């Protein structure tokens, strides 16, 4: 073995023998090699540790404090298994760096990268960043071998378009993930496959796709796995690339840094944006640049997108979609959402300095399920909880109560509370069951609160009835919309209700029925002269009354669950 060692390296080994014998030790351990390396004049060990303020006395004191039982055989010098491993690594490193002999740099680098040895334990006690020292040796020596590259510590500050999620976990800036153990296990299985080690989380906005990835980072951190999850921001990646080829070069430089790194997992939120991203004047888009590395397994990637965007952009690109395993993320149930909020409320209690009773959480989730039907759990419940706490804090409330939650929900849905509802209800007995159903938690469909077909003799009589309905169901005057269907006799006039297709005049019309309901979810809609409208208009109205929602030409669903028609 020692025929490949330079005279300098051989001298260091002999010096470690003397240090061991001075301690009446015939077993030479890694700690004596560390001391011998440090005492080699102008060695990388002496220079790098000296810059950190470490002295020979510090190392000697650390050696004296370590009680290691070793069986000595007087007169026979032997090496510990870890020291033999370091020497073997140094020889192997010499070959890979194409050096003629083993030098002290090879010995020191091999020592720094041999875990669970006494020398590394001493360095850890002295608060030495061994990875950083290893990288400095690589930079100084100009080594480019693959093992050195894999040990390279990446400075993520050089990439303005990424965020280190693992670093946020270390700083305690993320809320814990509650539940979703089955999805975490599925993701972990995919990431550890031999081929196609990429997955895409598919679910509606607000169901917690990003939170699942943050939970995965927390899981790895708790298990002490040396894996970093890096979030890539597509918009920031494109920003500032003015000239042709800038975007491609920036992305390729990033891929070169992270590929073949088992300790790095990429996360791309809104991953559908990579399709056509950066594509101009026949340049390659981001998806086509990533495909080869994804196919060869050089990078591991987690994507996240909505169901609509997945089928619109990802599925249409078969070469891209087959490189990702789809994992569908369902909306949590009411019980699961209550469980999530009960386990995260302490963070909101700490931030807002108030008490949140369990019964308030249960009331909040049930009311949100009824009022905000166009959004998804758990996001909508967490938003209402946070805003309710903020409202209570501003009004000097120390305990979050149900009435505060109700007030916030009414604000979000543009409801107006009056005390005349019950009085006016006596005039219309047939509305009683709808009134009770609306203000209870027993509604199980998305259908409107109530749909009424009525005849009237005078306009004044109709307006009086509408005003009474608005009072009974707490509807603001600006949330009342009247539509005369005599003006909708042509089947093309449906665009005035749900908007025109993309690219046509009227696509961004703010005065459509769908835009009105999106602005006032709790509203009263009068459809006059329904018998005179076109057939497709009547079919649209029938769809609203039966299913409770309609889709516009942009495939956006508008819910009429809290409307009166």
C-alpha cells in the first residue's frame, strides 16, 4: 500500500506512530493521524484548521478527553479499521485524481469524509464544518472526479430562482403536516425507484399539495436524511433573460449543478408552466430541456398542478407526462379538516395571542363547508380561521367565539345581517323549511337555497316580494340581480350570461351572471320572462337548478349554492 505514498505522506504516517507510542498506545487511531497532519508544516490541514482558530493544544486536549478502549499488544503496531479505511480511500482518491503519489491532501480529504471515526468526532466537537473543508480542498486542488462533485456543497444563494425548503424546516418556519401519510409513502416510493423517479401531485387549488411537499421535507429532516428539497420558481427563472439563449443557458447551468445528486429533490409548483416556458423564436421550452434528465433519472422531481391544468398541458404532451407518475390529492373530508385545524390551532393561538376553543373550530369548519362551496378544504377553513383570529385580535378579544367566525364568513360572502328576517318569514310560510335548512348544517347538495317560479300582476308586487326575500335571507341590495330573458332569444346570447369563448369579443365582460355570482355568492337572482328565452338558455337554467353550478367557456365552475333564484 505505502509504495504509492509520497515521502511527505509516509512521514505523516510515521509521525502518527510516534504520537500513539507517546500515549503508550500500540494501536494507531485516526486521532493520531489528525494530529500528525496538523503538525505537517504548511499542510492543508494546518492552514484550514488554523484559519478557524484551532491549535495543536485544542486537538491534544480533545484526544485526552476521549476514552477509547483498545487492546494493545506491546511491540506490535497495528491500525484501527477506520484508519485503514482512510488509507485505502486516500489511495483510491489518488487514482481518481490521476496523481502520481498520495499526498497529505488526499489523506486529509479521506479523513474528513470518513464518518464515525474518532478524528471526525473531535472535529465535530470543535465545530468544524467538514463538508466545507472538503470543498475547499477540492477547489484548491482542482479535483473534478465524480465523488468530489457529489460531496460538493451548493450555495443556493447563487440561484435567485430557487428556495431551499429543507432550510425553512431547519429554521422552524413551516407548519407541520397533519395526516396524508399514505401520500407521503407513495411519493417516497416513487423517488426511490430506479427509473422515472418523478411524480406529479394533482388536485384542486387549496387541497394542500405544497403542504405535502413541505411535510416530506420535515419527514426527511426528522429522520436525519441528508436530502434537500429545492423549490424551483419558473417565473423567476425566466425573469431577466432578455437575449436569445439566456434562458436555456441559465436552466442548463442549473441542471448541471443538481443532476446525479442523490441528496437533491426538485419541486416545481404549477408545473404546467414549464410547457412553452421560455419558448420564443423556435427556442426550446423548459419542458424539452428537462425531458432528457428526467428520462435518464439524473434528477428527481416533484411537480404540482390542478386537475384542469394537468389534462390541458401535461397530458397533451405525452413525452412529458410519461416521465411523471400522477398522484391524485383529494380534498380532505370535514372530519379530516377538523382534525387538521385542531392540531394546528396552537400556532395561531401563539401568533394572535388568544384562545381558540375546540367547539369554535368545529363550528367554523361546518359553516365554511356551507358558505364557501367554490373553494376547497383545508385552505378555505385555514383562511377563515386566520382572518377570524385577526379580527378578534383587533377588537381586543382574548377568546375566538363562533359569532366572530360567522361575522367573517358573512363578510367574505357579502351577506348583510338584519333582525327582520323572522318577522317577514311569517308572510311566506312555504319558505320556512328553506330558511331552517339554510341556517342549519343539513344541506347536502350544491343546489340553490330555493328556486321559486311565480306569476305577478304588477311590477310593484314583484319588487315587494323580492325585498321580503332579501330581508328573510339577509341579502344585500347590491346582491340582487334582475335579468329580462326576453333579450336572450338568440342562442348566441348565452355569452351574456357565462361569457364568450377565449379570443372572442366579450370574453372579459365583467357584467355576466357568472361574474356577478362570483362577486356576490350570497345573492338573489330574478329571471324574468323565462318562457321567452332560447332553448340553450333554458337548459343552462335547468343545469343551475339541478346541479347547483355551471361551467363557463374557460372551464371555470361558478356555484349557485348560496343563491335564491
